[in-house]
C-alpha cells in the first residue's frame, strides 16, 4: 500500500533540521522559558498582585510549537514578543526598583526576537535550497 502525498506541488519541502536550526531552536526555547520566568517572577517579587503573573500566559502556547519546529509559531512569537519588549521598556523608564528585572527582561525579549528571526531565515533558506 502506498501513501499519497497531500502536499501541493508548490508547497516548500520539509527538510531535516540542520545544526544551526537546532541551535536557534534551543536558544529560542531557553529564552522563551527565561522570559516566562522573568515576567512571572518580576510581578511576584515586585510586591504587586499575583494576578499580574497572568501576563506570562500568552507565551505558554509557543512552547510546543517551538519544540516541534513549527514555522508558524516562530512567526507569531516574533510578533508577540514586542509586547514584552514594550512592557519592559515602559517599566524600565517608569520605576527605579524594578529596573534590573526590566532591563534583563528587555534583553531576553530582544534576544528571543533575534533567535526566532534567525530560525525563520534559516528555515526559509533551507526550503528554497531544497526546491528543484
């Protein structure tokens, strides 16, 4: 029995992840986990309401997508992370006590954007090279 391919002929071929793609995925996962911990930890350590830790919830659905190399997840996460960059930049200029937390969150969020962008570029280049 043969399997029929449901992919259209114009769809890019799926390639095996290269070493650089694995590196960018692992870096993205580590930075995402760090951002989740920073957002939740900053709110808990800042003496604020525990309800503000819910700001980390939109980041949680990205974990399985990054683990499975889902390109769509990398794309929407690279857009979502700018909300956390803005949040960190706002708190960095607004409060003095949370400046260390906000500064680290800003660096982690920008790093997450860079690693997601690098992964997207690598995947698109690999798909383009794999096409006949």
